[in-house]
C-alpha cells in the first residue's frame, strides 16, 4: 500500500502576515467606533462653496469669448478653420448687446466675433476704444435681450476680500478662478504708454485669454476688468491686475455714446521730461499755449527762449487740483480724472513765483 507523505502546512510570508494583521486592526477599529470622519456625497456644501457656485452660475451667462482677425479685402466673415489673431474675454454691459473687453484684445483686428455662454457666435462691431485705459466696447445683434452684469463700486474695496474671475484662459470657455484682493492702488502701463492708476491686484489665477473678463466680488458684482499679469513665464504667477470699475463706469458710457472718450485738457503743448531735467526744473514746462485755449484765458504763457535756446521765461505746471505734477505723465493722469467743462485749479511757477488759477477744461484729441 502506497503511503503518501503528510502535507506540509503552507508558510505565509512575513509580508502576508503583516498585511493580514493590519487589516484586522483596521477592521476592528471601524467596527468598534462611529464613522464620524466619513464624507457622504450628500453632505452639505460649505457656505463659501455655495456662494462661489451661486455667483458663477448667475454671472457666467454674461461672460463671453471675444476673437478678432484681420479680414481679407471684401470678406466680412471669419474663414472656417482660420485662427483668430487675438482672443480674450468680455462681459455683457447692457441688454442691447454692448460688450466690454480690453483694448489689447481687439487691437489690430478688422473683424470681430463674440461667442455667448450657450455656444452661439455672432459677428461683432467695434463701437469704441480707450487705449489709455485698455478698454474697448463691441456690439452684437442677437435678436433678443441679453443679460448684463451688475457693476460694483471699486472705491470701497479692501485687501483680503474674496474675488472671482470668469473668462476663457487659453480658449477654455467659462473658466472660474478665485482668490483675494492682494493690493490696491497699483499702477500699470497701458498699451498706449500711459499709466492706469488705482489698479486692483489679485492672486486669482489669470492667464492669456482671461483678458477683458470680469473680476467679481462675493456678490457677483463687477469690480474690475482683468487686464494684465506679472509673470516671467507668461502664465499665472499669482499676480494679476484689473482695471477698476470706477474707470469702467466713467468711460464705457462715453464709448457707447461717442465712440471715443472725451478727454479733458488745458490746450497747451509741453516740453519732454528730459529737457526739464537738463534745465534742473521740477514740473512740466509749458512750451506753447494754444490760441483761444482755456490755458490762454487763464493767463498761462508760451515759453520764451534766447537765440541759443536757453529759457528766458517759462511757466512750469507743478500741480492740478492740489495733486503734484512732476512729469508729463503726471499731468496726463491728473487730467484724466476730469471731463470737458470741469473747472480745476492749476498751479504753476513763473519767475520763482507760485501762481494758482482756475481753468475750465476743454476737449482735446
């Protein structure tokens, strides 16, 4: 009779025993206590999450995608498959189809299109531009009323308050990012080479394609237009900038009504800053006072020089409405706060004597 060897017990590896021991401990722990840390898919959202979702769902319908391209002569439509020269975002200003965006989004374009949140695309007409503040207005005819944004007040913003940005970064439509206001009162340079003052800085992610989209407060009101980023790579580095709503509220109605901004001026031509520096003068030198201008009526004089070009008599503008004017850009920025017909106090030096006159500003081009 054949006898078989007794079967040897299988040996579990140390790893197998360790795993089994750990599993047993974990099972015992779960079975002997309440699962208070488990997250249910039906758990209520946090209040901050509900706020973010509500704002996005309400406002995203008013955010659009803007594209521009140069049109061949005689062709007024986009060619199929032809990529736009520029692209960005915008938002619906009113029910009549006016769209606010950045000037640099439409700059150089001859044809424009606007895509709404429902995916429909319309040809757009350029209504007006304000390069000095990097703003532009387009208009689309959809045949039905559009849902405009609600404009907020950028005067009472505070560093640290929550903000949301909706736009089309890299062409990805209806993208939402959130953050806070990082700083207020920043200055950036516009595409026209002028300064944009009181700019909002935020850490909400802003990338190419976000330009022209709205920066919103926690109530969904537009407090700025996302305009620029500071980045060494070209992508978001957590330092974005938005033109404040106060500037938008002042300029957009003018662009819609006149197709341009009615800038206010004194009616003078001035010397460049490097000449003032060479002569050791702090302020803006009035080179010529235009005939019949507000400056002439207020008593400012054109510059007089000798045969060698050395100054004999100069008026040097040093302040507008009490705000110092050190360079030409300061003069431009101070006057940007006013409209034709406004009266401002102009301080200037003549023969070391400080003179203050009231000047009624007029429109300049």
